[in-house]
C-alpha cells in the first residue's frame, strides 16, 4: 500500500496570499514547489501525493479560518499518512534567512521526518539551519489526524533566500523529496 502524503501549498489568492518580497509572492512560490514535490512523489513507486491547491488559482475557503479548515478536512478525509505544509518565511529584518520546520510537539511522530527534511534543505539549498520548532498553535498541526509538519523553505524578505526561491523551486521540492525518501524509504 502506498504512503499517502498530503502536500499543503500554504496560502492562496483571494484569501491570504502570504508573504511577499523582491517581487515574489509566497502563495505562488509554494504552489510551484508543491506541484514539483507531488510530481516527484507520484512518479515514485510506493508513494501517492495529493495537493491542497491543484491550480495556482485554487482558492480554499472564504477567509483564513475556513481555508485552513478546508485543507485539514481534505487531508483527514483522504486518509493521508503524512501532512506537509509548505511556506516561505518573512521578517521586517532583511538579514533574517534560512530554513526551519514546525511540528506540533516534541513527542510528535513527525519529528524524524522534520529533522531529515530540514537537513536536506540545508545541504541541498545552502540555506541556514534555523532548527525545528514546536508550535501547537498552528491549526494545520493541531487539527490533522496524521503526523504533520510545516516547512518554511527560506525567507522571501532576504535577498539571497529570495533569489533561491525565485530560481530554484524544483530544487526545493527535490530537497523535501530526498528528506522524505531518506526517512520513509
């Protein structure tokens, strides 16, 4: 039986487009990274992937709360084995950079996967390792019925990170994919 991975491309047009910087919009970057990741997984025997936004114009819900609820409900109804929410980070301080991953708790079964994905992002993308953080406040981490994690690829408000987010979207997907394959086989 295939390992089912639900890929949540954070944010969407019309509801909450997310962060922006250097002419990039979070919802566009993470949509493309998610599509690449889904393609990689769906072309690997033993894996099945589904995305929250099959088109770049897909809008989930009518506000932030209903959008998050729709993503979680879809993943739970599908019976996903893992939930990975993809985002870009932002800061008013343009020197902040790097990748990080959030999980629900330090007892979460998603911790080993989070560690491996973060290691691969740092190794393959050359981003700074900002660590793994606990965040039970994130709706998508606390309301999913499967191990879940939220990946912050890099800072869209940092010039060097933004350049990677603009030009290396497939490589970000590849790094997450490699982390999944290393951890889950």
